C-alpha cells in the first residue's frame, strides 16, 4: 500500500517528518522553551475553566500593550536569520536524502548499486532543502525587519502575520514537487483553520467571561451600596438578617443580605440569566461536540463525492478505499467502475422521473439488470448468475449475498483486520520514535496502551466503513427508493463512530477527514463549474496559512496543542 496515497497516513507521515526535523533543528535554548511551555500548560490544566478564560483574556490584553521586541538572546538579527537558513538547509537536505536512501538500504540494493547514493543528491532533494530553509530563515528575517520598521511600537500580531505570509509566499515556490507542495499546503491550511477557530473561540469565551465578571462586580457593588443605605434605616422588608451560628459563640457576626425577590422578579434579570445559560450550553456543546460534527459533515461530503463524482477522487485514494471496504475482493482494479455504475443508475432514475428505476425488476437477476448499463461491462463477471437484490447499489455493494445484514457482517469481518494492520505499525512507530522514555520506564503499561489504542482505532474505522456502506443499504430499505439523501444521511450517521475514540483523538481524525473533504469539495466545484482553479492558488493558500499559524504561535501559544507547539518551537525557536 502506497503510504502517500491515503489521507490519514499521508498526514501522519508529514507530522512524523516534522517531528524528526524539529529534533534535528533543536538546541538547548529551544528545549528550555519547550520545557517551560509544558510546565505552564500543566499549571493551566490544574485551574478551573472560568479562571483559565479570565487569565487568557488578561494575558491577551497585556500582550497587546507590550512592545514588540526580539527574543533571540546572544545573537543579532542577521546572525539569527543566517543561522536559521544554514541549519534548516542542512537538516532539510539530510532528512530528504535519508528518506530517499532508506528504501534502498532496507532492500540491500545499496550494497549492489552504490551509485544510488549519488542519485539521491537530486534536484528534488535540493528543492525540499531550499523550501525548508526559506520557511525558517525568511520568517526570522522578515519578523526582525517588521519590528525594526515599527520601531518596537505596538504588538507582534501584525509583525508575525506579515512575516509568516511573506516567508510562505517565497518558500513554497522553491519546492518544485507539485504533489508534495499540494500535500503540505492542504496540511497547513487544515492546521491554520483548526487553531484559527480555536483562537477565535477562546477570544470570544474569554471576553464573555470578563463581561460576566464585570456584571457580577457591578451587581455586588450595587447590593453593597443598597445594604449600606438601607441597614441604618431599618428596612426589614428589603433586608434579611442572617445570624445563624452567632448565638452562644464568641466572635459571631451578623450578616446582612439583600432580599432576592426584587431582583428575581425583574424581567431584565431573567433575560440576562437565560442568555447566560444559553451561552454556557453553546460553549459546552462547541467544546465537546465540534470535532464530531466536523467529522460527520466531512464524511458526508466524501461519501457524496465518492458515489456521484468518482472521477475527481485521486486514483491512489480510490485504491485505498476499495481495499479497506472490500471492493478489491469483488472488482479487482475496477472499484471506480462499480461506483460509477451506481451514480449512473441513480442519475438515470432521476432523469426519467421514476426513482424506482434503481430497483431490480421482479423476475430478473441483478446481473441481468446491471448488464443493461453500458459502463458496467467490466464488473459483470463479479456478479452471481442466480442472486437477485432489491436495488442495483445493493448488488454492487455486496454482490455475493442478497441480504444486507450478511453484507454488513462481511464488511465488518473484512475491514477490522485491515484497519488493525494499518494502525498497529503506525502507533508502534510513534511509540518508538517519540515515547521511548515512557516505554523504557513502563514497557508493559505502554504496550497495553499500544494494543488498546490500535484496537479502539480499528473499531472506529470499521464502524465508519460499515456505516457508510450498509447505512446506505438501510436508507434504501427505509425509504423504498434510491436518493441522494440516503447517502448524505449514511455519511452523517457513520461519522458518529468517532465517539469510540478518546476526545483528544477526535480532533485529529476530524481534521484528517476535513482535509480530504476540503480537497474533494473543491474538485467537485471545479467539475460543476461553480468556481475555477486559480493559478498559483496553493501558493496563496500556503502564504495565508503560514501567516495565521505564525501569528498564533508568536502571540498566543497556548492556543496550539502541546505536541504541535513543541514541534514549532524546535523548528522556529524564540524570535
């Protein structure tokens, strides 16, 4: 299986390379920053959410009042930029060279063909090294230049945004590999959207928290002033004396409290309370369920694209999906034709005005019915001569049985072992590369976590694939006909399978699916002429994504996840 052909493995591969590269670029200064950020992150997790939001807003306001200044101790601005250029180019060249020679080393071809070592020093290797050095070195140079232009006035938001966009604009053009450039751009865009949305949500929640604190503070001051004015006059109807616990005890005190009925009957108070309660529910829903909702919508987009616009799906990704879903068993190298047959049959039903045309007529086998479809000639041999299904799509999804339930069981039993083969090596590689210390301290516990994580992820993937395929069968049986809505509903409902995963993994999986949905949705729009491809569009997207990420990294690092922030710190350091 080609690892670059699958969305999940591709992005995991990019992140793994980024981590390895970050360790090669790090030094003592950067590691001290990483340790400090981890300690701060742990302290932040120990305090309450409301206090976190309040502290976040206070720190944001303080940062906006601070002056922008360079933080690269011991180095001048030119030295910092030049050092970034040279070190990044060296590391980028070494990483790309190692990736190119590793397969030959594993296959032992290097011992019989030593010339492969020289072939690895290619234009593509130099292109990747130039890209990495420009991203890091130009960002450092542009950031220092922007601070000099502003004279240290204001904050670093504008400086980091402009520096990130300019460095991204130049660097991405240096990478001549179009497929790699597109993959990196999509990954950066997804991360920029993820952390950009988190940043906006945190700003909104923090401002809301400060607003509530101000309202409470004003209410307490007003109550205190009313208490001060009312208590000498003896307004017992408006005040209640609370002397509980004061009798018979030295040091007991009398506490005056305003009568709550006057405020409780206020219409404005009720409206404010209702608004605050609604805001709390919305905030809680977004925090807990936004990744699940995003993944469900992304899966629905992918399913609709897969069935009705098969031609825009990349061949490698289609091959991966056909293998995991089991189509390769039935239609070797013909899975796209099978899906195109379903789309053709549904379109024919809608164009004829008879949505029941997608049903297999009584007295006719599925093979006889599908053989009348012109584009289905390549898959006829996989169909049984004596089996009849209710719908054309059912005959294609599970051709060896007429029962949708047996088809679901077959999909489940086939998909789970494949998913386990994918997730177990991937999790093992992460354990060996990035969690060696924890593994050496507690090997048995880490192995148990490895097995548990792999099984959980495999269950998620199996439920996802089974829900997509057999969920569509269920919708056909429920509605009695073939509809676009059936595939939309099966995609949305199957996305709920992510609830099997731990919350931290849901965000990552949602972003992976969103990445593919974003690409598929754009390609479908181009195909339907809703919009057109823009020349050098990936350059502009990478530039904007780079600017957004660097702005957040430079000014609000707590917005970025701990692992990803550590990678960015090791790569870009303190500036």
